[in-house]
């Protein structure tokens, strides 16, 4: 009798215990559902997720090195977020191969900035998947770069740079727009998410960017800035304003050089100034303007005279050297100078810079018995 009573008691206790567990689980589930956020766009920009087609490319081991230079999944973002080293980005136009002169720029950047991780982004055309590195037309120039300790080569699908980002819809609206506008958008997105320095592939680097170039934009002239050099910390307010302006007002089909105009306007608005000369005095906006002469010792209007065949002389190289004493880089104005062949033993003045700043790439200059063809 006593045993029967004890069994019934235990049974009832188990039922009460199970009922209590069910009740607690119901309460917890209700609270969790009540705390779920509303379905609305996040006010923060999304992280960039980068990858190339996994069936067409080998998965890299470290993200650097010629045989392992493609990226799958989020390796690009993981590599950038996992490194405390300074970042220097250079990128080809979508769908374009790397030229010998551009490879020279990459090597000069890596040699003068040994403490930086130099990231070369090889971007496919938006409508195409990336070509494997070993079958690319520019593989001759990529091989010596891949052997450099601080150079990381990334073979990327251009549209993947925008997936999940603030500018994804913008890209879909204007994917047929001008390449320079697309490049500006890529620069703004990458710097917003990861921070670092973006350098145009037309600037031969002459000295280190290690000091005094943080949160900086470059003066172009005529009251405008240029998007060809940008250096910002991750999430800088100017980048946020610029991205918003991209999404709302930036038309990829504009025929003017709208990138410089938009950047200049946003810097003026953020710093609340009417002239670029006032930007450095407004410390609250955290933007510095680099004088143009530090990257443009030879400006575009002078390039044809200084780099052309007409002015060859023993003093030409020394004259150009004297103009670059305090410069971080020199713009080669490739659209003017790249098609000029010259006699093999009578090189123009800018070639001396190439031989000094990128010795491995300079040796790849194609020459016949009489002429060299940059």
C-alpha cells in the first residue's frame, strides 16, 4: 500500500515537472519572438563578401603567391580583417589586363612600403567570370609581383564587390556606366569596410606612405580634388557621406569627370568650408588635403613636353629628378606617354624612374634591335 502511494506520488511529481518545463519553454519562446527586430533595412553598411566561381579557380592557401592568388568565399575579407598591417590597394579597370607599366607601379609601391600589405585587385568585367591567373595575358607581369613578400594578388568578380553592400542597387541601375565611375564606387566601398590607401595605377611610387597621409585626399588643381589617391580609416564619415551621395545622386552615365566633382563637394560639405584651403584648419572633419605637387610634380598640361621624344637631352633626366625631390609619387600620364616608342640606347627621362623604382618589371620592357616599346 505504501509502495503504491509512493509510485503515484513520483508519477504526479514527474507530470508537474514536465508541465513546468513546457511552461518555461513557452515563456522563453514568447520573449525571444517579442524581441526580434522589425524587418527594415539596417542603418549600417553591410560587409563586403567577395568570391570567384569555385568551379573555375583553385582555392588559395594564403591569398598570395602566383599559384594561389584567387579567392573563394570570404577569404579576401577575412585576410583584410585579420591583419593589423597597413593596407595599400591598387586595382585594374574591370575587364582590363595589367600592363607592364602598371605592374611597375605595383612593384614600386611594394618596395617603398615594406610594412604595408599591397593588395592588387584584378577585376573581371561585370558580365564575365574571372580568367584564371595562369592563363591571363598579363601573367608575365604577375609572376614577379607574386614573388614579393608583401604583394597579394586577388582575382575578383567585380559584381561580387557589391553584393550585400549599400551600392548593390546602384550597380544594378547603372552597370553599363563609365569604368572610372565604377572604380570610384569600388574605392569608396573597400575603404569604408576595411580602411587603407587606394592608389591609381598611373602613379609610380617614389617614397613611403607611412607617415602624414592618414585620412587624406589629394588636390588635383583648379579647386578640385581627385579620386586617384585616397587614404582613410575604416568607417570614416566622409566615406559614409560619399557612399550615400553615390546611391542618391551619382549617375554612372555622366559624361563629365563627375567623380572629382562629387568628392570635392562632399569634402566641402562635411568640413563646412567654401575653399579647399580651409579644410586642414577644420580639425573636426578629420580630413587633410595633400598638395598636388607631392603626387603631380609633372602635371598633365606639362606631360607631353617633358615626356615626349622632342626634348631628349642629357639633362632631361636630372631636371625631372630635381622636380620630384619631395614627391611621394609621380604621375606617368600613361594615356600620353605609353604609346611612345624610343631608341633602345636613348631612353626618355621617365624611363630612368622605372629602372630605379621597379627593377624586375623594367627588365620586361619589350625592345627590338633599335627601339623599345613601352
